[in-house]
C-alpha cells in the first residue's frame, strides 16, 4: 500500500467530486490519506472528512499564510483538539518568507506554539518552509533543546543543509510531486543521500501535480508517480520502496497504526 501523508481534501477544488477522488485513491492502492489543517476555523470540516472513512486521518493547526487572518490559537487549544482519535499530527505550521502573507514575527510565534503542542502531545509536527532555511534551522535547533518532538518537513524543496539538520534531529523528509519536475535536479541529488528510513511520500494535493499529470488538479491517486520516481532515484524496486515509506509513515504517525493497516 501507499500512504498520502499530506493532502487537502477540504479545499474547494474537491467540492464537486470529493467522494470520487477519495475512492480513486483507494482503488489505486493509496489506502491511507491524511488531510491537513491550514485554518483552525475550518477544523470541523476537516474532522468531518476524516471521520467519513477509517482510512482517513487529519491534523490540526494554522498554516503560516493564514496566521494573520485566523484568530490566535493557544497551545492548550491545539493540544485539546489533538486528543481526537482522528487527529494524528500538529500543523501544518512553519515559515514562508516567499509569499509573506503574514508578518514574520507572527509566523514565528505561531510556529513555536505549534512546536510546544507537538512536544506536549508527541504527535508529529508538520512543517512548511519556503525561502526560510536559515531561520527554520535556528528555530528547530533551539526548540529541540527544550525537549524532543517528532517532526516531518513536508513537501521538501529546501537545501541540503536543512535536510541534514532535520536528519540529525531525528526528523523525517516528505517528498511531493516537485521531485518529478524538470528543474528539480538539486532536490533529486539531496534525496539520494537521505536515509531510507526517514522518507515519506505526499501529494500536497490539490497542488503540485507530478509528471506526467502536470497541469491537472493534483489528487491522492497521483502519488504513484512521485513514488516511482523516488524509487528509481534510490535504485529500488517499487514494491520495496513503497513498503519502506509506508513503514516510515506508521513509525512517525504511530497514532494511525492499526492491525488493519499492518496486514496490508
């Protein structure tokens, strides 16, 4: 089986065919989906989607793009929301210095609060980072010294230094359709050196459809293209690589583990 560890099934682009999209994923052996929270104000909708099928889970958090427009969320509120059986991660959260739709100071405060919630719950922190490698590395190092927390750098497209730091801190790296893009040679070189037991797969759908689906709305069933490209980069047969990344997912997101999935 494959796992889409990061998608956005609540987004409006899925409103007309959400159920069909989910079923297409299941029919292509993508048997577990994690729909990620970007607006705490929309958490109930996300939770409803996760509750619709035992193979769907979700996270809770506020994306750095939305930090200014959303009401501030306390560590306590994040922790309380994360107690729901369907919530298996904290985020997505992080820093985005490319679009900067929220002030950097607010992004950092929110990020550190999400880290505190991940440390308290020991649920994985789901990190978004863009054009912020230096500051991201600084915060992750500082916060790790305060106490450990599980973490994944989602949709990884940063530099080798941040990847190395993440691995040193015991974190995971999640690969998206970016890996298949023509201009992603640097990323493909970085991925060659990432320990196999730290790699996850995702779509970040509806964004970043992989080759050969470029130009389309991305969806969880498309993860097969990223998975196959990553397997080729690592010189592994598809079945072996798929199993490795699925095992990695359940090691990190252990709250989603069950005998049902272990038997697949």
